[in-house]
């Protein structure tokens, strides 16, 4: 969801800016494709590194908890007692729970990771996450480029690209409610607003560049 949304918004903003600066449909298309490829690689690598770092952090904390259980078990038991005492359990109940948790070291470590540190284990491969993010970005980057593949007039292509992108953004916003449980209309319009803002800012910057440096707009002439 994040990758598709980012691909849509960033590509729409880019083609709007490129259209405002270049006013050459084929150049906008080529630049847009390059932007999508570069963005997909950046997003994929970023997602891979973030997931890999998170996994490495989890493993280092897990190893630390194992050491503490071996070296200072009474301190670890006290931490469990404190956690359940704060929840309102009676002393006898707390002791029964502590005995149950500490009877198995894997269970003990897992409990400390979740309840003491608030860290949950993720079993998704970082490489898989990287590929999924890259593919999602490409999927999101395609709709803003489609009109430039079939329309020669850049402003007309931009208008169609904005329409296609806003429809896609609205659908992404609606689909997001399956996870967020927010009102579908509000979510869809929110994403559309942000996408429109990106396109407007991109086109304005592109126009400003073409006015300040007229030779940029003449690249394809």
C-alpha cells in the first residue's frame, strides 16, 4: 500500500513538473520512466535495509535477553513480577505465572522481548520486502505515465495523467480502510488531496524552471 501510494504521488508530481519545464511529451515519458526505475530501486533498497536492520536489532536483543536469563535470572524474574503486579494480579497469581513462564527458556525470552522491550519478531525475509516495495512502486508509477504513451500533446497528456492518477489514488485510499478501519470516503479524498498537492507543486516548480532557464524547455527542439 505504501509503495503504490508513493509511486503514484511521486511520479504524478514528477511528470507534472517535467511537463511544466519541458513541454515535450516524449521527453516527459522518458524522464518519467527513469524516475520510476530510480524510485523503485531506492524504495526497494530502503525497505531491504530497514527490514534487515530491524531483524539484526531483534536478534541482538534476543541474545542479550538469553545472557541475562543465564547470568541474572532473579533480576529477570523480578521484572516479570513487576509487570504482572502493575496489571493488578495478586501475589499468588503472579508467582504461579512467573513459575510457568520461567519453566521454559524460549518462552521466557519470548515473553521478555514482547512485554519488557515491546519487540515483536517478523519472519518476512528482507529481500522479499525489498522486492515487494519495488514492485509496488512500479505499479503505482505506471498510471501517471500511461497518457504520455498514447497522447502527443503534453498538456492534454498531463490532464489525463492527473485524472487517471487521482482515480487511482482514491482507490488506494479506499483500499487502505481495510487496514485502518477509517471512513472510506474520507480516506480516499485525503489521499486525492495529497496527490493533487504534489502535482500542483510539481507543475509550478517546472514552470518556474522553464521561465528562469528557457533553454531547459528547448531541450527537445
